[in-house]
């Protein structure tokens, strides 16, 4: 049986560090004696997607727990692109805000790329602007904001495999801008041999079986089966899918990942559960990026 990678525990450790840094910043007296900097995070949600509402509420709550100035902008589904861009402009100019997050997906009538690219790169704690994407791609992650889910996944991988991942075979299933591509870049920066698989990949199961580190980020419930997993591999399941659970009663649902956990746990060396694996890390890394942004702003 494999080691269960406890994302809640690691996330709680990251949040404790963020709280300590926040307290340091507050005590420092940056702009005047006794007048420290309070990290400010603005979270913007447009529309009423239930999953997004839960994620955003968790982000705002954790920001408050960390001692941040936490602001949530909840906008109606029919909000115009121009109004959203205006809000981004105001947040860019607001010295009390160090991090801006626009929850994705946005409603179809809004050009997501235009909105994301309007965020000032130094406040882009999601790491989605071209400046931050480019730095990561150019091997300069140390000076970039790295997207939270892949950054958190790397931390979990390092927890079980140590910091030296050199020469390991990594397979990332999924090529999204939010997870797959930045994850591949981080693994590459850690000297892994990286393959990015996607819906057109041929014989995905055989490819997955070559992976010492297997990352599943496709959004397809329990797609990765036990016989896709190399014995001893580290399996990172980024998927969060809600599926019907008739065994729990009429109309009930349950959360599953992109990996068939019961099967994969028989073969893997270590595996993240869903829930309680990568999910909590995403929020913790958002807090980490925001406090770093506040530290940089404080000079
Ligand atoms: N939607 C799903 N994951 C994310 C994320 O990490 N950031 C934002 N902004 N939206 C998301």
C-alpha cells in the first residue's frame, strides 16, 4: 500500500509560515514606525458557478486567517468586460492590494485572456500574466509568481521524494495553462525528463506507466487506472470531480480525482487523495504568493 500524501498537513504548515511573515511585516514599521504593511488580496468572481463560489470563499477565508486585508468582489453574471477591466485597473492602482485573483472560468461573453493580462504582473499572484508565464518558461521561476496548483504539487512531490528529482521520468496528463503547462515547466526546471500528454496522445496508459512522477490534471473522473501506474511511482491527482453516489442515497454526490484512487494506491509509492491532497495546497500557495508580493512592495 502506498504512502498517502497529506495535502492538508503541508498546506497548514505553509499557512503557518505565511502568518509568521505577515506578523513580521506588520511589526516592521515600513512606511513609518509602527505602521507596517498588511498583505492585501483581492479576489474577483463573476457569476454564480457553485464550484467557483466555494473555491473563492475558501480563498477569502484563508486570507483573513493569515491576517491579510482580504477583499472579495462578487459581480453579476452579466457584468460587462469593460466594467471588469475598470475594476482591475482600480485594484492595480490600490496600494493596499498586493495580490489580484480573478476566478476562472469567466462567463463566455468576457475575453478571459484580456482580463487576466490586464492584471499588473507584480500583483499577479495566480502567475497567469505573460510576464510570469514567460519567466517560468525561461527558467526564471525564482523571480516569477508561479501558478498555485502546480507550485503546491511540486511541494508535495518534494515532501515524499526529496528536493533532488534529477533524471526522474515525469508524465503530466493535461496541457492547461493553469496546471499542465506550468507543472511541466517546474518539473523540467527540477531536471526531470518531462512528457506532456493530452487527449490526442496515443497509448496513454503505456506512457503513464513510464512515469516515476505521474501528474493527472484532465478533469475526467477516475480516468487513470491502477495498471497505468508504475510500481513505486509518485501520483499527484489534481482533479476535483463531483460524481453521482447512489450508494450514499438518492441524489447524493461525492468528490473524486482524475485517478482511480483505490486501484492506484495499490501500486503507487505515494499518492495524493481527493479531497485533502492538492486542493488545500492551491490555497496555501496563493497565500504564500500574496505575502511575497507584499514583502516585495515593502522593499
Ligand atoms: N480556476 C480553477 N483554478 C484556478 C486558479 O488556480 N486560479 C484562478 N484564478 N481560477 C481558477
